[in-house]
């Protein structure tokens, strides 16, 4: 798969910033979904999200046509989505259709009906375009993704390599669960042969030993099952990573079950149960054939890739995690966003930090005032929860745990023991760094009550024995008992003695 740079499909640099809401309707082989976003930005906020499992591709393999019942339900769904979009004042709605509509003999007829019902043009994506937009969706939320994006829909599996922010040539394979169910008629061995035959036509040699970034509702349902089995502490599917051996074991087990036997699985809808075993089979065979190292779940796919492609290049290059936390901190902070001062001020505490550690310290500083409105007894809990449940992108689960514990310490939370749920995601050194940074943020916010700019007229000096807060003479009045206690706490987290001195701080 030869690498190509990410660029707008039309060759243009992007679109002008819109003030109105924007919606995307994705017509897939199994489901139709409408997502409405507040505005097209680097970190778009979904304000509405609804899907209907229509099963358009249910009989595509055997008949070559869209399922009649699925067509009726799809048209009713599109009529509802049109009314919803109008009621919400959505400025623009883009409608995308994928494998089932693309491959069906009556696909053009359905498109004409869909356009009449929705009042909007329907864009039929080719297999290569579908793979590309899925890859763009993953890169929009995981800029450092390095592996293969696999987007499993009801009718097909799209594969495309990603590395260094660039995507390879996409390919599409006819091994979606609905197509497998129709073609195998419940025969497991026949379904397995269909998957293996499809994979044999793929360029697997170029993705061997790398990560699989899994896109699609069926694979997200599989991840929910794994989360429940392992009692995982963060219940967010995006960026959830499953080790290879766990993937092989779980998919082998699920692929041989019937939908009925899987009833009662946590977080899996009844309609999704029917395709889950075949989705597990596809993942099992792909992981084995390509020697996949681990599976990373992506909640972002074609829709998000479509929006990402519309952004100007400068916006696409923005760090999504820092953009999100900067906006959140500015919205909820007492004085807006003061994190940049804290970021520069706290740097002497971490002279040997890596690029990743520096980025996380930056994010923590942006969130340092997030819980001030809460009752003092619950601020640590509120801040921790805010990070763990934030719909942020560009952040993996260990990073969420680090930020959550940093803010836990910033708001004087108790020392978490080794049995703490988040401790299993962090090393002892990461726990130590979270404690130091949390104590530093507590001191920085205490010194001037969080008021902007004043902390910049102090500086931290760290040597082998002391941590000293140097305060400019013009700000000496800000020194008090609370400040001295915070300095001692910070110094203690480093195993040093605290000191406060008045001297030129710049």
C-alpha cells in the first residue's frame, strides 16, 4: 500500500468555517445513523446521535438486491432524520452510502427514493473512498495511529494502512457479517472459508505484526464484552486496546455461538447479537492471517473522516486532545483558561520529561481549575470523573488515568492505594509523576486564587535538597501560610525540603 498524504478529496484546501450545525447520515449495510455536530471544528461536539438497524444488505449475497423490508425501514428512517434536522436548525446534512447500496442491483433505485424522502443528494462511496474516510476518521482522533484500519460494516470490510499521519491505498473485501450470514446459511465452516478467501486477496504482507484499528458497531460490541469480562475500570470504547492473545481467545469463543446463546451480554443490543459471532469470526481470521499485535477500538470512522477532510489543513494539524481540554478549561475555569501559565511555570519540576509526558502535563494544566464549582468534599471526585468521562479524542486510556489521578491530587484527594482501579493502568513512576504534578497545580492555583498571570511572576527552583518558590518582591504579599503548606507538600512529593524566598523571579 503506497502512502499518500492526507488531503481534501476535491483537491481544495478546505471549507470556510460555518456557524451552523452540520449533520452526517451514514447509510450502511446494517444500520443507518444520523449524527449532528455543533459545528465543524477539530473537536466537533455531537449534539445528537441516532441509529436504526435496517439490514439493507441482509439478502444481498443471495439475491444481489437490497432487502425489501430494509428499504421500507430505511426510507422511514430518512424521513424522520429529515424532520429532526429541520427541527434542530441544521445548516447542512451530508448523506453517505456504502457497500450495500454500492453493490446492489436496485441501489440506484433506492438512491432516487432516498433523495426524494430526505431532500438531499446521496453520495455513494466507492470501496476505496470508504476505506480512506474510515482511515481519516481514525487519524482525526488518533494522530499517531500506526497499523491498519479495519472498518467492518454489514456488507464489507475495508482495510487501509496508516502511519505518520498518512494513509495507504484502501481496499474492500466482501466479508461483512450480513453478507456472510446470507452466503453461509448458518454453516460456520462455510463462513470461515468465505472470510479466508476474501482475506487471501488482501495485501496482508504490508500490515503483518502491526496494530488493528477496529471501526464498526459489531467490533465495538465485541470490545464491550471484553471490558465486562476483565472488569475494566474505564468504560469508554474509543482507544480501548485489547492484547492479541485476548482477541484470539474471545473471538474464537464468540464466533462459534449463536445470537440466541449470547443473549444477556452486557451492552450489546438484541439486533447486534445476530451479527456478533460473524464479526468475531472476521476479526479472528484477520488477526491470525496478519499476525496483528493488538486491537485498538476506534469510535471514529467514515462520518468523522468525512468531516475531518473538510477542515483547512491548519485545523487538521491541531492536537485534538489539547484543543478539547483547552476549550473545556476556558469554559469552566473561574478566570477562563490559565493553564498556559501553569504549563510554563511547572516545567522545572520535570527536566527530563519525554514528548508524551510534556503533552500530558500540558493537558493537566489546562484542566487545573475544572472542579471549583463543586462542593469542596467532592472536588477531587468531580475532577477525576470529568477527565475519565470527557468525550475527548487523541487520548488513550493510560493517559486518561494519568490525568484523572493528577487532578485527584490537585484537589487534595487521598493517596490511592495499589488496589485503586486506575492504578492497574499506570506504572509506579507514572503514579509518582501524577502526584508531583497534582501538588504543583494545587500550589499554582492557591498562590493567587487562580487569578491569571500572577503565577508567572514566580518561579520554581529544584535542586538535590530543596524545592524553592521564588516570588518577585512586587508579589510578596501573596505569600501566606496556605502557600507555605503547598510548597512543603510539593517538595515532600519529591523527597525534598520546601522553601519560599522573595527575590527577582524573572
